[in-house]
């Protein structure tokens, strides 16, 4: 590849592979539980494979030489290195399957490019071998050659598009990017998508299982994933069960039509398979959940899917946990359409105890967050929080933790669940490098980073995504707050002037900004509350000889009620004056806190991999969030300290060109003696704004804040970060597992 800028898109070589340990946990299940886990795992896996089960032409395609790669090399006269690169590309492609589509076309058809676009980053990855060598390798198999030619051959969609760099990233089509949520719609615009999203919201049409197609007539078809093409009118979710809707200006005279049966064969099989799993359910709640799933997958009703999610939330502490459907909306540029995913896992009872203690402590911890009670849910509904060991997971990427469902009405009325994926958290490649950590911090960081990540994930999921009240007009004239005496905003000190209107949700209001914004808010909650030593103690981390006032108070609450309110308030006041009062900075707990802040800062630097300098676009929500938090750390200052809370070495802009700075040795440091003061104060101020803007639907203020904090160019030393540091990040990047 001649263009140096395109080399960042090379497939990993070799791709990172790690084993998820599961056998001991599966062995402890009863025979009925094993059968349920088996059938649900088959369903989850089938949802990935459904698209080509009846396509025998594909099944021969991955093994175009019967698996004898040495023989193929000799026949085609390509180098052994080219064969290795071909296999590395194939492995990354297979590991990146994420959406219920004819995925064998993902490599071979520009209409289905999802599996050769990274699940974490939304950027395309391409073979390291030349198009000519690739052509040689597929030339010995008729079907493989046919597929290759259908993509455009050596100039086709498998390879980089330096003349159209926008196609190397998922995004809005009218901005030059790629998306299959808008099939066969080369002229569809972001404005049209936004207008139709508003029409959908007004007519109670949820978007997660839909795609949008613009017709030559100028009308639009909303393609709904369902096992049948003509569901009964009663099963159509829209207002009055309508299927056609006139569009407003500037689309006057055009219409939106609901079209059922997208992925019809696949969804029908999913509905049938989930009924088979119903023979092995553990209780009536699971049975009702699977019935609702089957109805949703068959008819396309997302109201039925929401019913399934309500049953899922109520199915407390199952030994075998699972969830499946169109869930996360990260990959849709509009931020509203979901990616098909599913998981099955068994419970790790020992690690679940720590998360259970965190749930029990939540009613005490939530009031310590930096916003008034008017901006918090009226009642905390204690969720199920379990540590799971993954058996099966179909998605474009496996997260470390999950907090679902994403529907705010269910979260506020019924609740939600948190899960931490233990064997994902613990999965590491041997001798994995750790860039950007100073040598003086490396040993302690390596020792404590796993514990720090577990604590961070726990707080992020439970008290990050799990907190906050959506202030709304729930129906015309009815509000979930006192409209005559609105809450005072802690940001402005004035009564709030915005809230969610009937039919609006966080996703519909914040749109494409929403995912990264919410991830940033949840990560800030984790950074803010991790400063409470009592939380770290819940995870069996030794806080040493001195505990914080909150740790002492927490311990007392669990054993006795003799501590008076006055004594507690006195301790709290003293701690506010000196946050380090009673904290043993030599303890395991404090070292874990330091590792958590270092880990976040390091992740902020590494996030630059996911930022495209040509478009200025972020390709991954979590990465954008962590970059924003790094900027919060760097901006933090204190009159009490001469040294910075967060320091980059060498300092930004230290030299005029690359020769002046050894950026390969770039590191970030966090002053541990400022975490509880300068650091926590800065995070709290940033978090308060993020939270208040979200709860009050103030998307304009939220966008201004978040775009300012997450821009790369346009900030002080922006070009240094964009041109010099990002180049180092790309050189040092560790392939994602």
C-alpha cells in the first residue's frame, strides 16, 4: 500500500486471541441448567450463522484449499508471509462478526461492510497483502474467485479506498462515510434521517430493529426486522397501527412506509429456536421472557421486546443469564438503530458477593454524587448485579460490563440489571505491553490494574448508567417534577427551563452524541466515587490502618446503629476540609485508586487511535469519552499545589519537530496526593454539567460542553496531539482482544 495514511487500517498481524475460561463454572450447573445454557448458546450462535446456514457455497469458501495452506502457497506461488497475512485478515474478520446480515457478503459487497469494519472503532481493516497476491490466493477456488470478482476484484471493497478516505469509517452517507443502516440509499441525508426519526417518535415507532431506505420516488421505507412480512394489525406498534405516514417540510408530499420482513428467514428461525429453549427454563418469569422474545422476533414488535426486557429484569439471580436482541446503538451514525447481539453466561457466585455489597451500599452512595436529589430517581430500585462467566457472546465486540435495558421508562419503573463479565475482565495476552505508563509507576500499576478495572466497571455500570432522573412531561400536562416550582440547576443556580417532551427519549434527543456522552458520564461517576475508600473495601481491598469517614460509617452501618447523625455529620465536615484525613496512602485500596486514575489517563491517550484526523470524527464512543476525561484531568489545577495533577512527559509542544522530542517514550503521570482534592473536584464539576444537561434534555448545552472537551484540534496543543502523539499511539497500539 503506497499511501502511508492508509497503513493504519492494516489488519492486526497476528490478531490477538485469548481464551475465556468457562469449564469449571459450566461443570457446576445442573443438567437442566446445562440444557438451557446449551440451547440459548445455540440460539446466540445461530443468530450469527443464520444468514448462511442455507448457503453451502459459503461453507467451502473459508477453506478454499481444504485447509492445506502450504499446498495453496505452492500452487499460487505467493510468499508464506502473504499466506499468514491472509489468514490473519480472515481471523480478524471472523472475530468481528456483529450484525444479523448475510455476513459472507461483508467482505465481498460494499452494501454489507460491517464485518470488515472494527467493532471497536468503526474503521475499516484491510489485508496486509497486495490485491494481486489476494487475487492469486482465491484464484484456485471457483466460488471464492466469484465472490472476489463481485466486490470489484483488486480495486474492490476488500481493500483501502485512498481516493475516498471517508469510506474507511462508518458514518452518515452524505458525509462520505459508510453505513448499512441505510441500504441502497446513496442520496439519503442526515437531515432526512433526523426528520424521519421525529416522525417515528411522534407515532410511537421505536427504531432499534429498523433500517431506513430512500426510494427513487423520494418516499422512504422503514425496514423492520421480523419473521413474518404481514403481522396482524394488533401487533404493529405505531399509533393506531398505521403503516404509512406523511412527511413534514421539507419532505412535503413524500411518505414513510413500514415494511416488515427485513431479515425474515433469520428472524423466523430465531423465534422458533427460542421456543425450543423454553422447555428448559428455570421459572415462569423466564418462560414469559422467552415468549415475549419469540413474539418480538416473529412480528417485529419492539413493544413485545420491551416486555421481554421487563421479565428479564424481574428474573433475579438466575444461574444461567442471557439477553438477546437489537440492543446497543453505537454503530448507527444517528445513534438510534441497534446492533444484533446476544450472550449466555453462568454466574460466578464468589465474585458476585462483592457486587452485591456494592448494590447494598448504593442508597448511601448515590446522595454523595455532586447533584441535588431533584436530579436523581425518586426511588433506587436495587438491581441484580452479578459477575458472569461468558459461555457465548455474539456481537462485534465483547464488553467488560453491561447495564441494560436501555429504555429509560423500564429503568425508572421496573429497574435494570448490571453484569460484570469476569472471564472477559481477566483475559490477557501473555507479555502484553503497557505503553504510556512511567517506569516509576509500572510495577504498582501492573499489580493493581485488574482490581482497579473491576471496581471501575462495577461503579460505571451500577452507579454510572444506573443513576439520574429523566425530568419529563410524561404525557401532555403531566410532569414527573413540580412544574410550578422547578428544580434549581446546580450549574446555573436558576430554575430549569428544559425537559423531555411526550414521546422523547434520551436517545431521540441526544441522537448521535448520546452514546459517547453517556459513557463519559458513567466513567466520571466511576472516577468520582472510586475516591471513597469504603467502596474499595467492598471489593475486599485492604484500606490499611486508616479508613475514610465513609468507610468507618459503612462498617458501623453493617454492624450497629449506635453512630449518631451528629457524629456522622461532624466526620463528614472534617473530611471535606481534608479529604486525606484517615486515608492510608500506603494501602492496597489507595494503590488501586491511583491505578484507576492512571488507567483512565492512559486510555485517554490510547483513544487517539479511534479519532480520524481527516474527518475529525471519533469512531468509538468509549474512546471519545476517555479522551474527554483526560482533558478534564489535564485542565485540573489547584492553588495549593505547584505541580500538576496530571502531567504528560514530555510536555505538550515541547519541541518544534519530532526530532526535538522522544515521543516514543511518552508517558502520563497522576499525582496520587491530588486525586482526592484537585482530581476529584475537577471530575465532579465536569460530571455535574454532563448529568444536569442529560436529565433536563438540554442537548445544546450538552453538545457545546462535550464537543469542546472531546475535540482534538482546536484545543491547546491540538496539532501536537493530532500529528505527533497520534502517530506514536498508532505505532504502539495493542491489538484489541
